[in-house]
C-alpha cells in the first residue's frame, strides 16, 4: 500500500486493499468485488469536509511521429483513450454539504467495497511501448481552508482465458509451396505443411508441431519454428505495430530432392503474459511460425495464430492445478517486468 505521508496534523492517508498481502499488488477479475479500507492517521484533532474515493479503469494509447513538409518539421501526437468504469464514493461528508466532521487524534479506518463490471469482460492489466491498460483507486481528504491530501494505489485485473473452449481445442493446419528458379535450370517446388493439435496453450507448455517437408528443388532447406508476439496500438485512425521473437527452434536440413517430417517436434513456451483480449485499441497476439530457410531465397513461411491462456488444459488423470497460485505467481512477477500489450 502507498500512503501519503503528510506534515502537520494528518500523519498519513492510506489505501489498504484486503487482498494486498506483503505489499503485492492485489489481483481481481471481471465481476469480483474490490474491498479494503481507507485509513486516516491524525496527530491532532482535525475537521474534514469530505473523504472521497474514485476507482477507474482505462486503456490509453499514445505515440508521436515526425512529419516533414518542405523545410518544416513538426511532431504529431496520436492518442486514444477508453474508460471502462469510474466509481465515485463519499466515505465522509455529503455532496453539496458544507458540514464538517471532526476526527479526534488516532487511527480512523473507513471500509469500502465496489464491484468490477462483469460484462463486457475487462481487459487485463497491460503495459506496452505505446499504451497501457490500467486500474487504480484514489482517495482524497478535503479539509476547510487546507490543501487536499491525495493518495493513489493501483490494482491488477487479469483475464480468465480458458484454453479448454472448443475453438481453442480445435487443430490448426496450414500448407504452402514455392518454386525457386535457379538461373536457367528448372527447379521443382518446395512444399511445407504444418499442423498443431490445438490453438490454446499456457506458459510453460510445449507445442507439438507436425510438419511435412518436400524438397523437389536443387537446394537444401532448413525447417524451423518460432513464436512471435505482436502488439498493435490504434489511435486517430492509425496503427502502430511491434513484433518480437519469443522463442525459436531449428530442425535438421532437408537436402535437395529429399522429404522429411516432424512428428510432434516440441517447442516450449517460455513465461509470457497471456494474449490480451477485450481491448479495442490495443492487441497483443501470438503466432507460431513454421518455415523453411532456403539459401539465396526468401523463406517459405506458415503462420499459425495461437492464444496464450490462463486456465490450463484440464487433466482428467490428476486434479487440476490450483489456478490462483499458479497464475497469481506468474502474473505478479510478469506484471513488473514485461512490456505492455493486449489483444482484441
């Protein structure tokens, strides 16, 4: 918890979330109650006009671009904001009233509770290069003829993405071919097809990749697979996109005139934040790329979009893992270290 340390009669103003244990930012999901206490500590008697709390959730995108026209250069700002909710409550005082409440010296705690919107589901907390999804609460103490005292405290929202949904349990297949011309000599086609058994995964799982490679060309090809994370930000009718490599593996070369196959080649997913859902101005999506590196030519690439979820595959042989401990741990450590990103 953060407290506003104040000189004078008010010693501190603090927001204490019930779920904030050991100063870890508390975590909630859509439809849950956020509860806690606002604590006012005073050294001497004070008069209070109002103690107000605000809870807000929003997505915000912003970037700048340099535009040149002739000898002139100017910076253009692109920004977009979506507010998901704004709750306001008075814990002391009444709207429009000038009446004051007297607080004697000591510690005064005022409980609060508010419910997060259930539908549409809230996007998860996210922080990226050009935008973020954030949730926070502010408390403001208003006194007659004094500067107001304000404290702000964030909380985390996570998204329950269940990879056991029928769509995410269905396989994904892709195939393509290309013919590489080699000076004047004819060269046969190179064909690549790939399949994954499902489209939803959780961090730490391995994706089993099935692939068929037919190399009728005169060059060797090298099969490989990568996971990419793409963040897309929308503002002012424009978009800004960044893609980064998450992990990669390389297979054995397939020589000219040969064929080969992958029968469940495993690519392990490292710790990554889940796919960002339910945000219209920021997307963070993942893709499995299966491709052939062809010497002196562009790669032959298949794009298999995947979803990184938070509720793991049901295991019928053993008890399901405890979602909160597994995901809560991952999520809290990720929250601070990873760049932001969401998906629609």
